[in-house]
């Protein structure tokens, strides 16, 4: 069920379908979008914890500490990472963007709007997950409207649109705290007002913070300091005393108290546990073959007609089985679906799955009965449907089977039947592959 990631770390965008298990805390120089397609997952953002249910979307800011882990439900998650440096070329002010989260009152968009945003995101990335190779320019043309969509809907400062004075003020405060690590100092509203030259009433400044982040300045500072401490714990061998000072806590004792309140195991055990999880990264999540997801969520990932059978000219078919008839695998061709009146959508899905995973083998929903002429006729018709879409069959024969001669004879009979119905000239390129 698993496969490799679509792109390398140097790509402007990485897209993966995941089954989340128990991740360590992590952070990247990227904007990360997580959409829950099936089930639910728990999420922690430094000192905040909650559950993302089916249909939820979460945006993680650049280098924001977070982790996902499973609930008691199976889950399928869409994860998109947009490289920060690439994004800044398109949107130079990205350093001043703060993507709000569900716990921020200003971030609530309503169910219908969220569903619309998820549909738009899935539509944008569909050409990427539906093809094996994607030109850089196409990726670029996907990332840019995706960034526009995220910033337009999730940037916490959008509530100040139309008021350039407030936007500049919030920008200076944000820059001081986030980009210049003002949280390391003994920051207070007074200190922030002084450093940002915002000589305003402290009550007014406090109210602006509440509007922007949905929380008090003190809680924001706690969050930033805990986040910095987590990064230090997981990337350095510094002592807990050094980390407490470096993270802006007034004393080691206060650091232990704040950390223990969020993570009862304490900073020492926390460091050991999550470093071990980092080493077992591959076991903390499973990358899911996109063919499985697209087959189950075709309403979200509607693949354009222009992305058809042109990429993969072959389809590998095992007509001898046995195959699990009740399987939900997209690689099991259900002939009963194809002989129905409206078989176009199902056949289109087979072509899409074949493009997504060109090396996978397709089986039939029931083992071929060589004595049944109707079975041969249906298979002949199916093979011709592939031929009409420019796809040639590769028939698999197992050399380890005692029935190898019988399998070869069956394929010969199929070729003869095809010749009688459609003509031998259409069989150029067909192959038999011994396994």
C-alpha cells in the first residue's frame, strides 16, 4: 500500500497521502497544509493540542513545531509542503504572514467555506498527484494560486485589510516577536511598544494582540518559548539550564514548571522519547499509494480529460489469479462494473490508476474460466478498450506455476479470439512477460 514520495526535497512543493501513526515533533522551512480525508488525527502545535476530524484543514507556519498522531480511527491525510524560499520569490512579504489555526476565533470560516477551500486545493494539486512527472513550470503555476488561496483565507492579518496603518503596526510587532526572536527577552507590552515604536495605550495594544492571535500576549510568549525549547531539546545536546535561558524563561525552575504542565513526562524524558521517534521516522507514518486515495475520493480529485492514457502505454494484467474478490484495491478490475450500461467512469478510473502506478499489476475480480466462451469474450472486449485508448496489454505468466503451458495456451486462444473480432493488425506491441 505504501509508495515513495512524489518529489525530492529540492522541489518547490511536495505532496503525500499519509496514514499517520505516531510522529515526533517536527518543523520544516515550508508551509504545511494538512487535510483529513478519512478518520481523524490528533495534532499538537507546541503547547496546543486538539483533534482534527474528517474534512478538517490545518495550516502550519514556516518552521512551526508540530506533530500528528493517530486516534482510535484509521486515517488518511493529505499533506502538502510548499518550500518557503520558493514561496518568498512569489510573495516577498511571506515572513509577515501568520496562518491562523482553528483555535483562533478570527480563523473560523464556516463549514461551507472550508469545504470550498478544500475542493479548490484538491483541484489545484490533482494534476500533480495524477501524473508521474511534472515540469517545474507546471509546479510553479500550481504553487502560486495555492499560496494566494491560503493567504487570502488563513492569514490572521486579513481582518485588518483596508487599514494600512493597523497592518503596518501589526507587521512591526509580528516582526519583533517572530522574526527577531523578541520572545527571548523579557518581553512585555511596554517593551514591545518601545521596540516597535508603537507608543500607544497598553490596553489598546493588548486588544490588538487578542484580535490577531485570539489569545493574550503572555500566552503567546509562553507558546514561542516552549516552541523554541522543543527545537533546542531535539536538535542540540545543551543542558536543560542552558535551554531554559536560551528560550527566554526567567529561571530553570519556571521552565520546568511550564514544560511539565504541557508535557507531564518533563523535558528530559520528552527529549529521549522524541529523539527515538525521529530515528524511527519511517514507522511513524505510512505513505499511501495515490491510486488508492484517488479511487476512493474521485469527487475531490477530478482528473481532467487531458490527463488520460497518454503517459503510460502499457497495462500489466494477471488474468490467472487467484485474487481476493471482495478486495477494495483499485488494481482489481471488476468486470461486472464494466458490463453495466454506464461503464465510462469506472474505465476512466482504471486508466487513471494505471497512469499513477505504471508498474502495478491488475487482476480480475474472478479467475478466468478458459472453458467459458463468455469470459473470453468479455476479456477480449476489455483488451480492445485499452487498445482504443492507446494502451497495450502485458500478460503475466508465472514460470513457477505447474500450469505454465496451460496459461500460454489460454493467452494464445485470447489472441485468436481478438483477431477474429478486431483484427491482428491491432495487436502490435502486445507482450507476454514471464515472472
